[in-house]
C-alpha cells in the first residue's frame, strides 16, 4: 500500500511538472500567434508622405520683438500623394501645347503623309492676331482691364486611346 502511495505521489508530481512545461496562458486575448506583421497597402501610383510637425508664427523677422504672432505647432497626418505630381511650369508647358494645337486646328494647319494620315504642321508660325482665332480669346465684355487673354475653357485636347 505504501508503494502504491509513493507511486501515486510520483505520478501526481510528474503530471504537475509536465503541465507546467506547456504554453503559458494568462487569460489575455493575444490573437493568433506566428502571423506575419501587417503592413499598410501602398495604392498603385501613390507615394506615402510621412507625418510631421512644423512651427508657424514667430520668426527671425520680428525685429521689434513685438510678439504679435505667437508661434504654434501644427501636426500633419501622413497621406498619400500621386507619384506623377507636376510643377506649375510643367502644367504651363502643357497648356501652351494645347493652346498651340488648338490654334493650328482652327487655322487648318495640317499636313498629310504618304498614307493619308493628317497631323498638325508644327513648322508653321501662328499669327495670334488673326481674326480667325478670336474664338480662343475671352470676349471683350469679360476682359480684365482690356487685356486680351486666352479663354482656357475653350482649350480642348483631343484624346484617343490606342490598344
């Protein structure tokens, strides 16, 4: 009987030792383990701009130390921006191209190649004083200080997709 009790105590101790070697469960929800970390999705053609902080207000130009503008800190949340952002100068170049192609189209400056395809003749100079191009300009009623300017709402760029 004594051997049976010693055997039972040894069995109980070995069960406790084996049980303590298992996973530690603390009662907390930890989710599924051994999963890869989640990374944010980069939208196609977009560039991520990181969050940051900049200071606005007081600067070195406040020579009288009047402290009229109290400096403050502004936080910017990260955002996505198109990778193909263009500068104002690049946009101006595009608008000038559309303006010139529209003027050539109105004036009928086309050339044909050997296969009968028409294209704009870029070699011909454009006389913007020509009365035919008056439809490209803002009407006299809408002019500011009598300045003759292009009406950008009339600039249409022909778009075709080729497969």
